[in-house]
């Protein structure tokens, strides 16, 4: 589309495998979300946590994948690049996880935070992504 | 357009959209949902123009016209699907009297995400780069 897959990989610092995992989890998430919004399933208090579970599972898989990449880079004597890559992955995964966790709590009425506070990790991530965009050639 | 310009344009649109979304969700503004989605309409329309422009260029210059054209048509369909999903979301939020089922609203997203996942998977297998 507007970006090729390689440009996206360079900009967002994600691997193609991570993008694929995220797309699969988003598909499952939207299916569960539709079921929840139509009041067919997941009616109880823990319903939103079940709806969001594919996204949390994807986060877990991506973290595992990034850990493996870091270990392999470390073994391949690419320590500095490996640490920088692991740091970026850790920060982005953490911020996205915090956003989803806060959103889930907000939707299940377990917290009184406003949406501006819930989305604050996304805004921080956006600033970091803007910095990465400036490093693109 | 250079990749930096495209990235910054995307980033700026997303930022404005998220700010408007947060303000609307927190009830600080009572704007129509179609107005809140203006950055997205703008972005999608520019995307459509960009793809159409590239399509014409490919038709004139590329050696492997059929494959390039097929790819561009797929991109166009993906953007149109995103656009239709956004229109349905806005209608669901704004026209409450219509009672649109969430399944119908989110169906374009299911198709879009599945197709994108298949596309990325094919790329993953063909290039063997993770």
C-alpha cells in the first residue's frame, strides 16, 4: 500500500513474523469483539478479558520471539545491536501491553481512569515512532 | 514521496485522529463521529489517489504489468474495505436508531485482517526472512 513490508519493518522495528502474529490476533480479537458487542457471549464481568485474550497471547508470543532473537544475536557476537533491538522491542511491547491492560480494566468497570489516561502509553509510543521515522532513509 | 514523508504524514494523521478520539470518548467534545474520523477519511482518500497514481505509472512503465496491476488492485480493495469498515463504525455509533449488528460492522475488518495475514504469510514463506 503506502508502505512496503520492508519499509514497515524498518520503521516500526517489528519483524515480519511479529506483524503476522499481530494480524492473526487482531482477526480473532475482532471476531470475539463482535460476539461481545452483540451480547451473545462473554456477558459476565470477565468478558472483556476473554475478548482481549488473543492480543495478550500475541504479546506473549512476540516477547518470546524477541527473547530468542536477542539470545541468538548475543551468541552471534552482535551484542550492541542485539541490546538496542531488545530494548526497543521491550519498550514497545510494554507500552502496548499497558494500554490494552488499562483499556480492559476501564471497559470492565474496574477502574475510573479517563480515556486520555488509558491512551497515554499509545501517545508515548507515537512519539518514539516519530523519532524512528526521522531515522528512515 | 520519500519514505520519511509518507511515514511522517501517516504519523501526523494518526496523532490527530487519536487526540480527537480521546476528546470524544471523554465527552470533552460532542462532535459527530464522522467529524472525529476526518483525519482517517483524509488519509484513506490520499491513499486511494496514491495507489491510483502508482497504478497508472506501473501500466505505463513496468515490464511485469499484470502482477504489478494485480497487486495495486489488491491494495485498492484493502483501502476500500478499511473505508467501509470505518463508515459502518461511524454509523453504528451515530445512528443509534438503526441498531446495526456488530458482526455486520466488523465483517470488513475480519476480511481485511485475514487477507493481510495471508499476504504477510506468503511473503514470510517466499522470502524465508523472519
